[in-house]
C-alpha cells in the first residue's frame, strides 16, 4: 500500500502564530525547574537521577537563554 502524498504549501505554518518571547520562555522554564525540584525532594535516590538530569538540562537551557539575551 503506497503512502498518500501530502501537498506542501510554500508558506510556513508558524508565521501567524504567537511565539514565546525569550522572557516568557525563561519564566516558564523557571516554574518548571521549581516544580521538578519539589518533585525531587520527595523521591528516593534511585528515582532521583533522571529528575536531576532533567533539572540540569533545564538550567543549562535557562543559562543559554540568558546569555543570548545579554548580548
């Protein structure tokens, strides 16, 4: 069975959508980090490792965003 071909339109589909500002993205990221830290406090050692990695990745993204904004 052949896959159906989808016609691509020559315009981006995100142009008219609201995009996050850097400041809003940072704010949402900070809230997510706080939630994950609250979750981390209630976990045992074995369950905490993936949450710690997630928090570290989010902090790295947050620092990168701040660095871009300060340029």
